[in-house]
């Protein structure tokens, strides 16, 4: 498929809109950034669609553009990215989409009522598949579709913001055989992702709390925690971050602060402030959001437009089909109305009598069953309780008490479950922020994880914990014991 002649890269945040189209130095170049009124968008969710539509219309008109194809970079907070390994024997005849669709809500949870999945394979052999799963809110994506379609946009491709940044960063940095931490600084948000061998394997989001100075300190701490988490929890101490790339997308944090209070503090993580040497002056003179829109647009220029980083397939209903549905519903309503008017009274009466007989029969069955339950000498609940008593010695009570002993005051266990057969403890922990929860998970593995150098009975955790970030500060963790 050939390149679209006038596509644009678009980036929309809670604070504003930025777009970029064309190439720097060419006559076709167009770009702009505008602020949005407060509460138009909150945490990526459109609260005032008409306000957003009005600002986009004015931006289109001011810059004399009318794009038909838009590549929209979604804020990192609206997409979950998780690394998974699937055994092929577990797939059976199911597709990967079907496989995860059946697991969500059972084996792991997502903070979206209506979700849409996409995945990208990392590697595959005869026994298993390693992949990165992307999950987003289907309703959120449809809302952006609705606004852009009203502007005449016919073709919309969604990307994760970090994927767009990877695209431009790969022109200056070698991602192959490297473990890179990408740190994106926004005005109200911090996004940290880990790229391993050119593949996204982990990411967290931290919201800004307090003044800029407090936020900068939090950035340093979060970088340290994520680097340690990758090294010890994800790669068992065998790999570490080889370089860190910092993207300045904030208009509030100064370059001096980034160098003095972030880069110098995490020097051991080999940090670099991202810049495009050929166009350094251009981006220095423009708002920082332009960089993200430029990055998304570079994907269009470097690849075929339909080559997607993530492929969120949304089933959109065409206006013609919608009109057809309205006609069908109207015809069905007319038929139902006519049918109700002309149904004979006798038929109705017979149906009522028949239902009355059924109700009386059910009432008799209910009374009979209640009598059997009350007179039965075998009580199912009593049997279950006695079984639990017999199996009490098998429950990992001591291990659970060890986990409680290391629990900080600012973290609580909101749910837990013992699986004696698989020798596992599943907990849902709640913390003030996700980083604190991940620190706690790291600390219990460091304390109780079985290692070759220490074979004492105090170490009972036979494998590193498996965690799933449900939402900000809420983490599900599975722990395996000997």
C-alpha cells in the first residue's frame, strides 16, 4: 500500500492537542499545538467531546489542513502493556485473542469494563510463544473515533505513545541487544518503559503529586525502582539496564533541572536527554508536545501507513448500516404493535392459566426441597468445613505470616487466596502508589526467595513472584512456596 499523501501524527493529552504533518524543511510542513480548557479530557477520557471537536476544527482551519488519515498516539496511561509466555499446549485450537479473553477476569484483571486486545510476538519455538499483550479501553478509543470522524477523518490508526518515541529514538540509539529504560516526562505524568531487544516488556505510570520539585525527586526514585525491578524480579539478576533515554515532553520542568536533579542522580543508569541532532533548534523553539506528534508522523514516513505497532480492531458501524438498523427496528416495532392489538383474548387467557399451573407446580417443588434440606442429616456446608479442618496442616499459614511481617504501614492486603494443590498464595495489595507495591514484592523475594548460596529453612519462596498491576497502587501478586 502506498503512503497517504497528507497524513498527520496527532497527540492529545489532558492539557492540549499537538499535530505534525510533512517533513522539516519541506514546503508541505505543518504543525501546531494548542491548550485545552481544564476538564475537557481527564486521564485520557473525553469529558467534553464538543469542546474537543471545536478546538480541532479551529486547529484544522488555522493551519489549512483537512486530513483523511490520522495516526493517534494514545497516552501511556490508557494502554496496559504486559509480557507473557504461553505454552502452545494451553492454546489448543484457540487464537491468542481468545486465549487471553478467557483469562481476563480470572487469572488477571484489567481496569477497563470494556477492553480491546492487541499483541505482538517477541519469539516462538515448538513449545511456547513469548509476546507483549496490549490492552486498552474500547469505549475510550471509540470516543476518539467519534470526534475525528465528525471532522471527516476516514482512516485512524492508534499507537502507544512510547512506540512513537521508540521510532525516532531508534534513529539515534541502537536498541538491538540492549535493555533500555525510556522515561517520558509530562506536565502531570511520568511514564517509564523498559525496551528489551527492541521490544516493549514493561511499563508503569506515575501521576504528579505536589510541586515540581517533589515531582522531580519522585522521577529519580521511580527510575531506580523500575531498574531494580527489571534486574531482580523480571530477569533474576542476570540482566540490567544498559542505557536510559529521557524524553522531555513537559513545559514546566526546565532543562537545567533535568540535567542537575535527574540525569546526575541516576548516572549509573547511563542516562541521555533525547534530542534530534539535525533538528535540535527546531524542537527547542517549539512546544514539547510537537515532538510526540512528530514521532508519530515519522512512523508514517518510515513505514507503510497500515503497519501498526498495536492493532486495536474496533468494529465500527457505518452510517448506512446504522440507518438500516433504525429501519429494521421501526419495522419490528410496527409489527409488534399490530400483533399485540390483534392477539385474540382467548389465547391470552389460556397462556395466563398455563403459567398459573406452572407457578403452582414450582411452589410445590420448592416446599418439598425445603423439607428435604431441613430434615437431611448430611449438610454440605458442614462437610466442607470438616474437610478444611482436616487439610488445615497443609495451608501455608507460616508463609503468610512471613509476608505480613514485611508488610509496610502504607500497604494493605485487600484479598488473598491459598492454593494447596499448586502451592501458591495469591494476594491483592493496595499501596499509596504502584512503586511502593513493587518495592514490597521485591523485598519479600529478597528475604524469602530460595537461592543456591543460602539453603536455610527461612527461605521458602521457590520462584520470583508473578505480579499484575490492576490499577494505580493496586497489584495482584502470586507467590509459590516449597
